[in-house]
C-alpha cells in the first residue's frame, strides 16, 4: 500500500520491546504507518523503520519527556497503542509492597499517564490499550487481574471524555506466546490451552491484528469497546 511520506500516519507504541509490542510495530509498518516505539530497559531490534525512545510509563516526567521528544521528531501522532505490562506471578499473600507498586504502576498507572499525555498531543485519532481475559475471569495473580480490569473500565471512561475526535478501545488477549507465557507454570499453560476452543495459544501477530483493526478506519464506529482475542477461552 503506497502512502505519501508527508501524509503517513504515526503510531506511538508503549511497551514496544515485548512480543506483542514488536508485532504491533511490524503490523503498522506493513500497513504503511510510521512507527515510534517506547521501551523501558532493552531497546528492541525489530522494526525496519521504527524510531525508539526510552520510557518508564509509570513516571509522569518520563512520559512527558519521551512523548514530547517523539512528537517533535515526528510532527504528529495519530494512534497510541499501550502494550506495557508485567505479571507478578504471585498470590496476594506472596506480594510485597514493592512488587505490588511496580505491577500497579506499569499496568494501571501507566495506562492513565500515557493517555493523559497523548490526549494533549493528539487532536484526533485512536487509542488502544491492552487488557486481559484475567480482567474478566480472574487470575492466580490477583493484582495483575485487578490492574487489567482497571484498564477496561478506564477505556470506557476515556471513550466518553475524548469523543468524538478520539476513539478509545482495548483488546483482551488470552494466553499469548510471550515473555509472560515463558515464565508460566507448564501445567497451568497446558490447562489454559485445553480450555481454549481453538486448542492453541495466540501468536503476538494475532493480537497485533486486532489492535490494528481498532486503530484503523475499519473500526470507525467503535469506541469504548474491548475486543476479545482469546481463542474462545472466554465467551461473553
């Protein structure tokens, strides 16, 4: 698809170093967008044309600095995709306050801060956050599930607040091949695959395709919604 460089849309991808984030970069590039990735520790190597900036989504000063620098460099932003997220792998009794603050800071506060700043920079466009099936059915990690439920509720609120110029949606992935999955108990992973109607876990590209749909004009009449991408693990 040919898109003139002067009119190419620009997507900001927070959490770009993760499997889903990298798949999002590649999907948007394939569709002719300019891509900007934000990472916290390790700079990604994939994405042929992506520009990358260091970012801590849980820190307001970091969000302001990184987003403003990227916006100055790119000249515009048309979509924010927030894939930044971590899993504590703990029961509530096992959580200490530092770990709890970190999970909440990245998964939940990071969602608020990135949205707050992008709304200052974007005159019109789309925002897509990543929730989880854990928000719908719970998880062995209750703090993670709680943060992802907060994302879904926040998306509905911001869809109302930013309409009609900015559409806000989220996706709720089920088990997906990623860093989180690699650290999961193998027996639990097998159980989740068995419970899926499609009997497999998602590839990051499966999630990226859904995110791109919500970012694109193909979903121009959708806002305040959550797209389930879980292979039939949760039906609602």
